[in-house]
């Protein structure tokens, strides 16, 4: 979920670069409906029959201690696997890195 162009300083972006020229993910957040309690966060959970979907917003910080990390923990741990045996986690980018690039140092393998 989310828009990889949400990368302008002060927009909550995890990456904080100037790649988008200031678009800041506004079009995606305006046009695409998400059933999130707080649409500014752009992460959410939704249930459909025997499926639980946990959708992360990889443009915002997801590391331990953040609001999104707490959401991910809760979403994954609160599902009743008897009623919903399918637990599907979606994210645009990988949440852990094995890279030596700039973004690689920002990731975590703790979980």
C-alpha cells in the first residue's frame, strides 16, 4: 500500500529524500480508498471471509517502537486462525534489508 513517491521531508516519509519533487503521495492518498482508521497513515487491516489482510505502508517508519510497528504486531497477533487460517501481509517494499546502500542501514532484521 502507499505511494513510493511519498518521500519529501516533513511528510512522514521513512526515506526523507527529494525524489518526488514534492508530490508527497497526496494523489494516491486522495484517489485510492483505504479502510484505515486514520487515512493519513495509509496502513490498515481488513478481513474477508477466511482471510485477514495486514497492509503496511513502507514509506513510513515501521521499525520497533513506531506506531506502525505496533499496528503490524497487533494485526498479525490478533487474528483467530481457526476462523481465518489465511493471514496475508502486504507491503510495497521489503521491511528488512541486506544491502550496503543508504537505505540498507535504515532497515532492521530484529524481528
